[in-house]
């Protein structure tokens, strides 16, 4: 078989496979992403494969910029505490919740929003607390990816967004 014909056939097979295997739903994407974040063995800031899997290009860029700024600030001011992005940045909490559940999902064209309810268990800093968050997703390269996370105000937390938190970290001196 000639190389151009082989390349054409491989392209057709790849395209058919992509069409035949639907991307996970927004619910499944959010469930997998937050299950990952709540696992102590994972660190999204250091895991580029996880970043590519779950985060839009804009969020990935903001994360890299925030990480670089926090590293630079930490070197310039070794005796000061510097905010650095980590899994807690995505959860808007330094003490992670013990569980979460998806409460609703709305899909419109290539965007979606998934509402979550986080709960902190008995042996946590916020025992018995709950907090609502909304995960915004966008279809990028044919899959659902997190484009922002809105954390609603709660007893121990001000309203915030992931992108604004990352951009604030990027402004550290």
C-alpha cells in the first residue's frame, strides 16, 4: 500500500473511532475530576496529563502563570508565606471536603454547568459544613473540560472563581 493511501486510511479510521466513542458527559467529567482532586496521591499542578485531560487551555495557561509567579515570589521572599496553586485552589479550601455530590447539570451547545454540594466530615477543620460550587465546562477538542469553577460564599469561604484566584496568584511580587 502506498504511503499517501495508508495515511488517508488511518485518518478515516481515526475519525470514525472518534465519532464512535462519545466523550464523557459533563457529569462524568466533573465526577472524575473532583474524585482525582480529593485523592491525596494526586497533585494537579505537577500532573500535565491530568491538566490536559480536564482543563481548558485558558485554565492551563492561568495555572502555569500562577505557579511560575508563586515560585518566583517564594525565591524572592524566602521568609514569607506565598500562595501557590494546588488541589485546594480548585476546591477553594485548604482542608478538602470529604465528599461531594452533583446536584444539577445544564448543557447548552458547547458549554455546560454542573452544580456540586461539598460536605466536610467529622474529622476535618470544617466538620459538618457544606458548600455549593458550580463547575463551568466547555467542549474543547471534542471533550468536556473545566473552564472555571465558581465557589459560592459560605461560613468559612468568600465567593470566588478559580480563574480569578489563579490570576491573583500570578500577580504576586
